């Protein structure tokens, strides 16, 4: 990859970063990503989402190239006493124009290191069946444990299955 990718932990949102994150979310949803939203996603909806992401149980990283946010991933820490060893990987997103460059893999590697730093030994995640993300997760050692048909609606109205994965660190 000729462009330098910087992976940074996001601990607060200034206006420029907030706007870039909103644009990223709008682009990935428009491209068909199954991240909880349906296209068309308005800028106000995207901004509102990012305004409520960060918290003591949610850690966020962004990938940037030349200062522009091109990807994100979240780690949702289980806060219950019986789940203090686990976390959920959520909302791995890479801008459609920057895919197939190793950015998703680098974000996943960073979130796994963070999970270990947070003393988490079990990661879980889910993704739509058939999406390219399945291949990424499998290549990183995540094991599929099941699928639920009709789990999430796509922008075209179809219901798609989701696959659940885990990885022990």
C-alpha cells in the first residue's frame, strides 16, 4: 500500500472528525453494508449516531489516510460481572474506495490488541452471511458458531441471514 494508514484511538469527537465519521457511515451504508442502518442515510442521522457512540463500555478506532478517516472499528466491553472477560467487535467499516488494501485487517488487529489490554479473552461479532467480511474474520481465526436466517433487513427490503463468530485470544 503506497498510502500511509494511521490507526488512532478516538476518545472524543471534534467537528471535523465527527463530519468525516458521518460521511464514512453514509458511504458504507449506501454501498450496502449491514451496519444497522438502511440507505439512504441522512447526514443528520449519521451525525446523531456518532454523537452517541463513545462511552465507558465502547472503544473506537479510526483509520486515516492523509488525515481523512477511511475506516473504523468499535470494541464493546461487556460490563456485567460474569462477562468481564469478553467484548464484542462492532461496526467494522472501510470506505468503499479504500477496500482491499488491508485496512480492515489492521483495524481488527488493533481491536484485538486492545481487547487483550482490557483483559478480554473472548471476542464475539456478527456479520451478514455472504459479505466479504466473513472471509476476513475467518482468516483472522474467528470461528462461525451459527447463523440466524432473516436477521437483518437490507435497503431493498430483503431479509438476510447473519453469521455469529467468536475468537478466543
